[in-house]
C-alpha cells in the first residue's frame, strides 16, 4: 500500500483508476476466452 500512494501523487488519480479497471476487465476477458474455447466441445455433447 505504501508504494501505491506515491504512484497516485505522481500520475494522478484518473490514471490509477483506469489501470485498475483495465486489470479487472482483463481477468473477465480471460474467463470469456476460456468459455469460448470450451464451447465447441460442449456443443458436441
């Protein structure tokens, strides 16, 4: 946590929020990609 505070003061709050949201979207996209890759197998069943 102590490394985040100086980072916020250097680059600004909006950039930190954007990076956080991009990280969250990336994890959700990984789940979507995984489901799409298993979809053909589930369609055969």
